[in-house]
């Protein structure tokens, strides 16, 4: 909402500087997000009076104007067509800063020779001063202005650009802001006196108003003015509308807009002669009912929308836009002026559904008070008579089925103190509320405060407390720390698990990324080596902004692979990325499941390129190593079994099994999937469902005493069939007493072992908690292990 | 160097003024007087040993010197062994003299060894000189995402003030995102939070599902499920139906906070937020609390800090106001408490909500919010 300061000053004296005023308003809840100083750059532009006009000796279309500037006279060359001797004009001396009439750019006025005549200065148009686009005519000032005075005193202004919060529709008006300023500064308010002559037969003989949907229209008022003449509105009104960001149209329309800006009450003018049957019916639209609106577009309505209708059909969409059929035009002579109150939710729905946001709509949907209708209607009627001529019918139409009185609210000083943490006296409280227009009845330490008729946002005591706090100032409220006892501490939570996990991965050299939760089917389908429909279908957004953000991701892989591909364009070497975030798994008639997933991908060089060499590539076993390291840190016992995910390489993947549940996967990406993501290298990936893992990470760790007796280490190299897995062998070795650690340190298949066989070499640590082991004890166990391996897997000692 | 100097001076003493030293040793005077062949031999051994020692310049030579003069087969050892065959008198004088020589040689050997070690060390240090400007062997370094870092930093601040970190669903019922927060259908506040709705497949959507537009939805759930005293912060992703540009992304992060207990006041809210600002933005950063409107609080607050670029003078970043809006807050609306089953007559509550992206953008001067979610390593590695 834009408020010209001069307009505001019509209602209230302001002694603060514009900057101070802006600050006070901002602190109290009406944010001034900008200030435009019109005339701030008008140094060297003064009021002059034309004393003579003579033809230019060398040009027919130019003339020489002599201008009295009070202390001196100047003769300048001008091409303006509307000059008369005696006119008071805006005269710019050389060096004044002006807007170029053609290019629109700022320039500094210089002395110039025009067709042989030197011109030291210039008479200005509105465009040259930056007020409007009018460049044809020069500005003619009212006769009352003083010759020689600065032009900024007359045409300058400061426009405040306000951000009005949705709860304060009353502040979407100059008078509403004036009332705020009254409360903030204590300056008295001086509202316009409204009176006009009602000279023709009573309105109820000329129009009838019926409200058929009182739930959507609490009040409908109207006046009738006949014999008006449609023309341009006066300059001062046009200028104010422009300053507020509205386009002048005609005197009648401009008056309705002007009064809306003044009071905050939208008005609508109908061409009275177009109202068929001389009846106004406020009713719900019928489903499918159509109306051509002012903008010439036919709109289809629904029963949730409200229309203003005459005997034959809708003439306007209530509160949103008028109909083309009843529009005020050049031929209009009689005006039916509507000032009504509509249900905010209904207007919001209609404006939103029809995509017709408007100044009127914005005020109705925020819930203005029905009491506002009459003062606005009366002032607008008065202005129409003054400006467009005509005569008003006696009386006003006023249907008010939704009358809702403002109720008094009880407030005590202790309530204020309890909420704000500071004591204010009843006097302070009452004085704030009174300054805001509340009617206050004091009873001991309490006050019954009735909100003023224009406030629709005050319903209970806390609302009054906010009024007190914001007018006195939030900076008067002390700052204290919470002093209540601390809530119970939180148990082991997913929050901590996530933090541990993130820190571990960063320690392993992974870079964390965060990607959008929304993705596309096309992206998800790239994860399928053979195309098939996704099962289950991921959740879809009903109103996607773009096609690539239509579905909620059911995994983190697709985005990570896309990130890898994008980074490959500028990154050599190893790339290790992880994301820890939610995936969204649909459930029947319920919110989706949102497990926290960890997904990491690795690709390229294992080590950073270095002068000390190292050019191994990252493999499946790096991915698995990261998983094992992480699980170790989390204190989780896990095993791996053959995996079966379609997106991964059929032979190079393993499922992570914890306490019998598959909670994750590690593997090399399926070559076709890599190809689909345009990745031309081996990519390994791991995934863990942290939400499922959480319950398994909780549990106390139990201290194991540090061994008192020395250990004995033995190496054991065996040759087994290639199909025998390390895990099978290890499980057997680990099963023996005294064995405390088994480490695989070599795997070999090749010339040195028979075809179809491989060699596995283990370092086994033997230790007893009760005594120092002897070689004989260890030899015995080692022999037992070997026999068992021989009987189970036909293992032989590697010679 | 200083060790060598010491040695030189001690050698000098011995050779340059022998008479002075001998004069003080009655035992040696006797030896002089009765210069037996053995004493003479010992004198020769000592003088040749010392002479040789002076020209030795490495440990190897020193070791062979040791073998030659002090070893089992050395002349000195032989003399010492033969003492037993001498007469008591002779044994005394020769024995004393031989031990004197042996002791002296051993001392000098140790001194020389020390010197040679120093020299050796200096030489080896010269040999093993490295180019310390060569890069270190790389250890892999990962970085937490700047948003994660910011969230952790904020959570830490509030945890230290007794708040717990909690989370809630991102796909949410209309009820918790709006209705329970005093934002009924067709409320104009909904317009400021353009919503992405979930296609739930059900006709009319009698229970509409959406992507939460703020983390305040978690507060609505906490009020419903937890019992006071409550102090929580609720970090997480939120979504808006908005096109991307340098200052907007359809997904971003917020952290909401909620405290419910008896006797909580707006002064406590100001204190808590002031403390947050002090720790996050620094002690000297000015803070401003002004009235603002959010449907779920009353009174409502906006907290701004003095602009980080212009320090309050006014610049492009702060829209010439000198202030940068950081968060919205207020005393939880009684309606919201009531809706969740907490009696507003008994309990008071405050709430606040902070947008996250803005903070690292201000701190690091990042000018495009989309960089956070673009996964570009050249960006992410900077933090
Ligand atoms: Zn600034």
C-alpha cells in the first residue's frame, strides 16, 4: 500500500521527519519497506509567472516566454501549446536536474541557443519533473502559489510504501494509517466532513436490494446519483491515484478508487440504467453461470461464488470484478453506487479460483468491518456530486442482515504482566487502547475494552495485549532467560544417529550433498536396466511447478548419480558423495513413510593424485569398507549376503543384514544404469536405512577387560575351491576357543594354485583370559581348525 | 660446535703444560724418577694413542683405535695383565700409572665419540634434507554441507539453552500445516505460503495432504503429543510452490522453536532470541524486535539484525533499511494451544521460526540460493 505523506497530512498533523515516522510505523507492525521522495531532486526549480509570450523570430512552433521569478525575469524558448500570460509555472534554472522528455533519462539543464535565441532555463512539463508521462503540456500551478518559492513545496511529496499484514485490512487505507499515527504520536485526527444535498426522490422508490445469501453478504449499502457527466477526474485526484499506483480512468471510477484508498472500503459503480428490473439481488451463482467481466472475458462461476444480480442475471462478481453489461461508460448518466461487505473466505476463494486478484478483493478477503460501508459510501457520493455533477436520491439503501456488534473484552494488568513479563499500569494500558479508538470502561484493576468499528482483528485479551505492547514499543519489554526447570532429556534419537553418520562419512573423505526431494519419473526410470512400471508408484505432486519436480523421490540414488555426472564435467580423480535424507514411500490413506536414508557413491581414483603415486581405482570393497567402518563406529554387528537389486551389477552386490533384516545394500552400479546417467566409469554405491537401523544402535556397550596375558599369532594359508567364501572359512576359524581375532591378509588364485582353486591366508590371534598360552596349546587348536577346514571344504595347507 | 671447542681446550691443557700437571701429581713424580722400561712403554703408548686419536674423523676409525689401544689384545691390556708377575713395588707404581693411562684414554675416547656423533648427525641431516614445500600426502577430506553445518550450529545453541531437537513429517496433513495453526481454509495467510499439494487420488480431498510449507507444523504436532514443560527446536526441509531464482528454491530449510510451560513470557522469548543472535552473529551485532503478524502467535515479533554489509547505514542488501530480517516469533496463540489440548489459561508458550539459507548466504556472501542444492563440488568444498 502506497501512502502519499501529503494526503496523510490532510487527516493528521505530523511533526516527525518522514524517516522517523517510517521507523515508528515499522516498529509498531506496519512495515515501511520503501520511501520515495518526490521533489527531493528539484533544486533550482521554482514557481514562476508568465508575464509575456512573444513569437520566436526564427520558428513558427516555438515561442518566447518571459517569466517573473520574483527577484528577476527570464526569457526562455518554449514549444508548449497551453501557455497563457498570467499562468504560474514550474521554472527550471540552468543546472536543475530534469527528466528528458524523449529518452526518460535524467539530465542537468544547460544554457542553450535554440534557433538563434539563447534560453537560460525552461518551463517544465510533468514528465520533466518525473511526476507523470505527460510531456505535451507544461504544468500550470494553482493561482495561490507564491512566485519564487521552491516547486517542491507545492508538487513534492514523500510516498511511503507500506507492507500491510493480512490481519490489518483497516490499514489498507490512508485514514487507517492516520489512526495508527494518532496512537503512535498523540496527534489529533481530523477526518473529512461529509454532507451533501439529497435532492431527488427516495432511493427505495428507484431500486430494491435483496440479500439472498446473508452468510456471504452481511451488509449491502448503495446510493443513487442521477444526471452525472462522465469526464476525466480532476488533476489532484489523478495525481494521488498515480502516486498510489492506480491508473486514472474516469471521474466516477476514479472516485470509487480514491475513496477505497481513503477509507479501505471497496466501492462499485453501476450504470443504473443497465440494472434490469431496478432490483439488486445478492445471491450465490448457479453452477456454470457465466458473466462477461469488465475486462471483456467470459467467466464461468460456481455455487461457492457470490454475484450481484438484477432481475435477469449477474451484473457483477461480488467484491471481485464488475460485469461488462453494467459498466459505467461515457454515456452513463445515473450511478448506482455500491458499498457492501462480503464474506472474506468466499471472496478469497473466488479471487483465487478465477485468478482475479484486485485491490478490492484484497481488502474483502482480509475481513473489513461492515460498519465501514456507510462513511465511505457517503464520501464517495459527495465527491461524485462535487466532481461529476448530478443529484443524489434521498436516503441510502442499507440491508444489514449480518449485523455483528463489537463486544467488550476484559483485560487486567496481571494478564498483561503474565504474558509480557513487564508490569504496565492500568492508566498506561487504557491510554494506549483509547488512542487506538477503543472504548474503555475501567473497573478497579481491569478494563472492558470495546474495539473501534474499523478493527476486525481484535477478539480476545491477547489481541489487546499486543496492541499495548506494540504501541508502547517492544523495546520496552525486558530480555530475560527461561527460568523454568529443564524438560526431560531426550533419549538416543535419530538426530544423533544422523550426526554420527554424517561425521563418519566426512571423515572418510565423502562430500555431503543435499538434493531436491522432488524428481521426475524419467530420472527414476534411469535406475532400471530393463524398463518396467515403477512399483509402487511414487507420490505425485498435484500441482508440480516443473516436470522435473513432479514426484517425491523413493530413493536417493537418482539424484546422487546425476550429481556425479554433473561434477564429472569439471572433476578428475575420485568423487565420493553422500546424501543423508528422507525418501517417501506411499501408504494407503495415510501420510507416506519417510525413512532417513544414507546413500553414498564412489567413483574414480582411490587416492588423490599425488607425487608419491597411488593410482588404484575405487571398487566394491571400498564401498563395503566404508559401510563396515561406519557400522563399527555405531557399534552394530552386521553381515552381508548376496544382493538382488536390479539397479546394481548382478554379481557385484551384497545386502547388508543386521539382526536378520536387510537394511541396506552395497554394490557396483549396473553398467546399463551408469550408461543411462551418462557415467562412463565404474560407480559403487551403498545405502543404509538409518531409521530401521536406529533401534539396533541403541543399547549399552559393555567394557571388555584388556587381556592380561600375551597373545600368540599364527599365519594359516589354505587352498580351497574358488566357490568357498571367505565368510564361510572365517566363521569356522572364529568358532574355535582361544581364537580372538581372524584377519584375512591374502587372497590368491593363479599359477601357484591348481585351476578352480584359490588360496586364502589368515592371521589368527590366539589368547587366553586365564593364562599365558604355550605353543603346544596353540598348535593343538590350529590343528583342529585345519582338520575342520579339510573335512568341510577339502582345504589343504598351501605349501 | 661448542663440544668440539671444549675438547680442543681440554686437549690443549694436557699437552701444552704437562710439567704443571705432573708437578701436582706426586705419584707421577715418583714414576719420573724411576723410569722403568714399562713406564716408558706406557708413556709411548699414551702419546701415540693420543696423537692418533687427534687425526681420527669417523666412528669406524675410532672403533679400530679402541681395539688397538684398549682392546683385549692391546699393549695396555697386556701390561695390565702382566702386573701380577711384577714385584709389589713395581706393581704399585706401574699399575697405578697403567690405570691412569687407561682411564685417560677411555675418557678421551668418549669425548671423541661424542664429537664424531655430532659431526655424523650434522652430516646425515645434510644428506636427508627434504623439500618441505612438496605437498603432503593427501588424506581424504570431506565437508558437511553448509546447510547442515548451519543447522548443527543453531541446534547446538538452542540445545545449550535446554531445547531438544525433534523432527516431523515433510509430507503433512493440511490440518497440522494450517488448520491447527489458526490458518483456516481461505485464510489470506495461506497466500503467502504457496503450497504444493499431494495427489492423494481421493476425490474432493477430504483430508488434504501437502508438502509442509513451514516447520511450524511440527510444533502443532508437539503441542498435541508432548506434555509441558516443552522446549524443542524443529529443523527440517520445507516446500513452496515457487519457481527457482537467485533468492527462491521450491525446497529450503527452516528451524522452528517452541517452549511451553507455566510462567513463560515475551521477555523470555526476547531473551532467548537475543542469546541466539549473540552467539550466532556475535556480541556486537545490534538486534531489533518489531511487531509483526503470524496467525499462530499473538503478540507477533519479527527479529532483525543490523545489516552485516553496511552496519546499519543502509545498502542494497538490506533495502536501505539498515536491518536484515532474521526470524519471526511470538507468544503462541491461545487458539493453537487449545487446539492441541494445552490449556492456555494455565500454560504460556512462545514460538519462533528461522529461515536457514539466508544465514550462510549472509555469512559467506553467497548470492544465489540455488547453489546449495546444485551439488557442485566447486561450491560445496568451500565450506
Ligand atoms: Zn545494509
